[in-house]
C-alpha cells in the first residue's frame, strides 16, 4: 500500500473537487428558487405572482409527463389522475395534520409547522402517486399506441369517480381520529376546501428546478438511453437486450411520482382541488404542453408550460375572442413546427457549432 502522503499527492485537482462539483446543480436549484421568490414581488403584482406559481406547478407536471410521452414514446392520457391523487393526499396531510397538531388550519402562528406539514404531504403524495403508477403501469404498459391511451384515460376517470364518492364533508378537530380518516372525509364532488396556501414561489420553483434536474440526469443516464431506444424502435431495443416492460414501468412510476408532487403543490396554492381535476381536460392541457415543447425536450416542456399558462392571461383584454386567438396560435405553431419548439433537443443545443438531427422525426420535420 502507498503511504498516506503519496496517496494524497496522487489525487488530482479534478478528483479533489469532484465531491464539491456534485452539489453544484442542487445549489443552483436553490438559487433559482430564491431568485424567483425575491424578484417576483418586485417585478409583478400579486395576481401575476399567483400566475407564476401556477406556471411552476405545470412545469413539474409537463416535465414529468415528458418522461413517459417524450423519452419513452408512450402515450399516457391519465397524468391528471396522478396530479389529483397528489393534490388530495398532500392537502389531506396538511389539513388534518394541522387539526390534529394545532386544532386549527392556516393559523399564521403555526406557519413553520404548516410548511413542514406541506413538505411531508408533498413527499407522501409523490410516493402514493408512484405506487398508483406502478399498479397501473405494470399491466397496461404491455400495450401500445391507442390501447395504452384508452387504458390511461380510463384510469383518470376512475380516480375522478372515486374522489366524487369520498365522504361529503370535512371533519372538525373534535371529529378527527385515525379511524375516522379511513372514511376519506375529502368533501366528495364539492372538492377539498380550505387547504392553506403554503406553496410559495420559492417552494414551487425549488421543486420545479429539482424536477428538471432529475429529468435531465435521467435522460443522460443508461436508463434514459433505454427510454429513448424504446421510443425510436421497440423491436431494435428488444433485440439489443432492453427489457421493454421494465423500463416502461420505471418511466411511468417516475412520471407518476412527480405528477403527484405537482398535484400536492397545486393544492397548496390556494385553489380547491376537485374531482374534475382528474378529468380528461386537465390531462389534455398537460399533453399539449409536452407536444408543443417537443417530445423529449425538457427545456421545451418548460417553455411550453410558461407560454400556455401565461398566454390566456395576456389575452384577457380580448374577452370573448381570447380563446379563439389562443386556439389559432396553437394551430399555427403546430403547422410551423410540427415536431414542437425544440423537438428532442434542448435549448442549449441550438448554440452549438453544428446541430445535427437527433431523431428520425427531426430528420423529416
């Protein structure tokens, strides 16, 4: 064995700084969240701060769905179901946790505890949604194309109906017990009301940044390469030894986890999540973001989420014509860029010396 002094001298500067470099992306995520939280109130009013919070939530939703629809090339139409699961689980943890610990909900004197409950609810929401994604994905991802779309669409409708059948009330402090919570007091078709709005711009964009970072690392990993090979040609991927079902389920579970996170954050923005949030319309909105940004492009999904959430607000002055203008802009975009804004590439790929097509879709736009 080498003496300790020789071993230390043998360590190159690159190896010495490697542990520090590993934490840099996560630090950048925190700095982005802090910057958004600090600058947003200085630049825009409270109304646009709320719009910004919605943008952050749908960035998480769009990037997570892109893992399945973009990276793996499957066609899931039930992503809103995972968001609804996350919204109700995350909201339930905060609402009933606040009642059990403090006897009230949204009390400013318990703000710190409330934020901790929200973070616990986000974690629980992601795990429950991932479990649901595994249960749904294992049998259904043996299907392809329209059949898979129908199955996932049916999953979203099942979640919507189950949420409508929950107990049609919200318990008070005196009624809350662990046994009573098994009756799912989630207010039925009316929706889960009175969830405190603890999801500030900081927390939402922290989770959005982390979601983008994890999606990027997955895309560059061996699993990501397997996802992309399945997307391009399943027969060739199987011939090269890629376990199709294993990687499809892995992508589905990962997407479902972050879908649940997006739902939990959405529930804490001051809205009242309802069973209709698990319906087809919400899933279709997220699919539009993924397709518009480019199937397989993380930065494209981010940009598309920003455009599709902010554009209707910018067109409010047009009143009854704004939805027509909104639809026309989408049609024009699909005609001009049928592969989406960035295709499968990322925004920084356009600044290279040579930009060669990375998929057969981009070779034949």
